[in-house]
């Protein structure tokens, strides 16, 4: 392995998790690329425990070049070098690192113990008994200093021997210090907040070679987590946990003793044969408590509402019907209002009406209004659309709550609440139980909440069924929008969405101005999608306003395969167009890509779509740069799993977004993914045109299939009982 050897000279930057940028003076190397740097200082980067100035290290890694920072040495692993030679050992013993040892004592130690003096002291403190006139206090001080000096390095070596990576080791040491070895050897599963379960479980089995009660308890909790995230349920039954425990980990249990232990440890809650992870039970209890407190506050009674409505109608040049007026004015007689409706039913018009009415009633100027009203949504694209259609600032829920990615906590919480009087939340069907609980914790009890959404769309990706549970509890004012206003504009898309919702298809096979169903077998779907994409290009459309949707990633007509075909149409290889291969996937400048993570610091959120702006294969930090609506975001090579091509995306990822032109693929090969809510959600993403390609019988089956299991949650029941 290539290395550089030398002395650590200076810290430039150090993160909380041990990432270091610093200066290193090279004395020797076995790397031909590094020969020109011998006796020179170079910048290095990597994950380290404690580094001591002027200490000698061997660093293993490689030379990289950064456009902005020049040559850097990227360190994969490292080790401290024991001082050798009389003068070097004396220098080490008299350094600030070693307490209680002056130059005279250091010379005596080396003269008597020889060139292995440090190792001998480290091995046994009693070796210092050979040094004349050395007090017990100085012996202990010298010995403890040497032990402390080498402890971190030995901890890293031990953690690596167990199977942790350098980065994982650094993360653990920076949180727990050298006590981490005791935790790993006695309760490794307590590290689950820092290291993923499968790594901890593998290391546990490497150490102990058998399953003990500690592992059984940890695997039960992990099984419950997997069930929760696979089903969206907030609780499970014991039988399904036991069955999944065996299929996931080959662990068989036949009694309730383990569940009782976990309950006593406050890791799970057992109520009426329902088994909850503690955080989900607490979240549902908190939601009920907070909603009840908000709802019981006396609502405001305002005069001249109708007069103000007339002024707003005149100002906006529209005429509201009774349904819309009821929705807009409901905030003055209720503290919590739910407004639902499908595509084309005017939800945006009502949000605009509420903002304008609130402004007029309370006579707020622009600044005053923004201090009193907050518009939020679960995704970046949904909040962006909300802002564009209302001409009022909006943000994601995570940004609004000041989410900290490193700690996964919110700056806005029960101890630091917001001052907004009115919160309008769009795409509420996408909000999961934990996020809704976090939001309510950060709101004052005199707030007014308007929850806007469509309960017929797909539920949240994470566990819970918040919007449906709130509606079905009948505890809150609910205005259901039924009139389709886009119908009057000649659009068939909202009509089809409504028919899908009601499972009453009529005219879906006949071509319309904004709609076409292309009948074909599965083998022809990919070719026809390609043909439609090419014709769209001929008509002046491109990947900016065309979105292909499909239910699954794998297979001949899965999302991954469709993206390869569509990339060659919308962004084919060209001379001087930079590209790079990551495994079998080619990324090139101009590619349409989907972001898969939330990162408040970078202002990007799961589901955001952008375009590759630049590729620099020699850059570590700016390997690929992506333009998300004029927000240029850099991704390192190791972060490439955070993005995917987005010429075709899943229906789940499309939720919360709208696209001018949608192409939807329908095939029997998608199997269980074809069900009513998914088809409804896909169709309702289209604004200007929709093309469905596939088999009509499969489409009819999908519309009538209620496969999407009803999620098991306790929120509605808790609301009814309070």
C-alpha cells in the first residue's frame, strides 16, 4: 500500500465527526507520485482521531488534485510511528505530551531502557523502577501519559479489527472516546443511532459467534422497525413480529418474556395486543394532545367577512362559489381546518383566498403578513409550487422547523416555538406521523392550522396515515371540494382522475385534446415511450416539461432501464460533453437527475429534480455539480448514491409535484404496484397533457384494485377517545 511518512504540522479544519484538513511535512514515501513532495509540506484530508503536532505518522492513501485547493493527499488510514533513536526518544519524552519527565530524566530512561524505552514503559510501568531517584508520582505520570498517547490509535486498530471502517471508528471515538471498546464488547446495539443495524449485527456475530438474549432483544426491535417501514403501520401484532423475526434473522421465540423486557426498558409499548415502537406510540399520543389543545382555544369571530370577500373577488377578477367561500372563511370559526380535493378542484385558489382575506381582515402589510402566516409543504417541489402559485414565500417542513442533518433534530421544537398565527400546509397526505408530531411540537397553542391535500393520493412514504385519520375522526372542520374547475377549460385529466377515484371509468380509451391512451402489449411499451419522447422533441418539448412515470425500478420497462433509453434521446453523448461512469450508469453534463436525500444546508430535499451542471473527475468535493433551480449543489464521488437519473421516476417520487406533460407506463409486469391510489396519484401529476401506454385491461384492473393495504394506526381511535 502506498504511504507517506512525516510529521503533522498544522490543522486547517476539523469537523465534529473527525474529518480533518491539515498540513503534513513528508520525510519519506514509497509512492512514485509523491517523490517530488519529500521534504515538503502538503495538505492532507481524511478521518482521524487525535493528531498531535510534530508527531510522526505514516499515512496511507493517494494524491489528488483539486481545482481550487491544488494537490492534496487523501488519507484512507494511518498509524502513529514509535520514536526511534536516542535523540528522538528523548525529544518525545520531554515533549508536552508526556507529563513529569524533564530532559535529565529522559536521558536516564533511554540510557537504561535503550531504544525500546517507550514500548517497555507502555508494556509495564514497573520497568521504570530501574530508573534511580524516580518518584512514584513521576512514574505514574510518565506511564499514564504514554498510555493515553497510544490509546486512541489502539482503539482505532481494535475497532477496525472488529469490522468498523475508519470513518465509523472516528464517529464512535468522537462521541464516546476510548470507552467505546467497552460499549462494543458489552452492548454494541446501543450504537444504533450512529451505525446501521446490519453492521452492528455482523460485528456482534463476529465477536460472539452465537445469539444471546442481547441480540434477540435488538433483533426484535429491528424487526419491528422493518415491519413499520415496509407496511407504514404504527403498530404490529405479536404474531407478525415473531414470524418476521424468524424470516429476517432466523431467530425463533415462543414466549412474551422478551417483549416484557423491551417494554420495561421503554423501547416498545404494548396496549391492547398492539405492539408499538416507543417513538410511534408517543408521537400519536402527542399529536392527539396538541391538536386537542389547539382546537379547544376560542376561535376568532370577525365581522365584514362577506364584504372583504367581495373586495378580494374584485381584486383577483374571480367569483367564488359557496363551496369556496366556506373553505376560505372557515379559518375564522375554526382553529383547525381540513380542505381536500382532487386535481382541478381549486385548492390553490382557496389558499390564495385565505391569504388575501387574512391580510384584509387584520390589515397586515407584506412584512406583517409574512410574520404571521407560514406556507409549508413536505417536499421541496411542493413548497416551490406553493410559492409560485400564491406569490408568497413557502418552505419545506424540515426547513421551517430548522432541521439539523447531523443530529437529526429540529431547532423549532417544544422548547423553541414559532410565532406564526396561521400555518397552511399543502400536500398533507404526504406527512407521516413522526414529522407531524415534530411540527405540532413547534407550534403555539393559539395557532390556526389549515391542512390542504387529497386523501385519495398515496399515503406518506414513512409510517402513518395522518390526513385520513384526521378526516375520519370527524373532530375537525372538513371542506371537501367536489367541483372540477379545469373541466370548464376543456381538460380531461381531472375528469379521468375523478373517475379513477370513484372506480367508474367511462371514456378513457378515446383520445382527447390533452389525453391519449396508447394500447399495446408489454413488449412494445419501451419502444412506444421512446417514440412518444422523440415526437415530443419534434414538437419543441424537452425533458424540462416531460416526465415519464413508472411504478417499479427493475425489469425491462422499469425506471432504471427507461432512464438509459431516455437519456440517449434527451441527452445523447456528444463531443466535448463531459461524462463519467459510476458502475454501469453513465452521468453526463445536462442530465436530468433526482435528489434522494434531505439536506437543509444545501437547500435540497428528497424529490427535487435538477440538471448536471459540471463534472470534474479529479475533484473530490465537486465531483459532480447539479443545478437545482439555480441552486448549484456539489456531490462527492462517494455521494453519487444520493442522486438518480430522472427522465423516468417512480410515482411515489412524483407525489407533491406537477408536470406539464406526463407519460405513464402500465403493464402486468408491474404486478402488485398497480392499484387505485398509485394510478390516481400518477394521473393527477399531469397539468397539460397525459399519455398512458400499455394494456387497457391492466389499467381497468389497476383502477379497481385496492391492494394498497389499509395502514394500522391508532391516531383516529385516540382522537375519538379524547
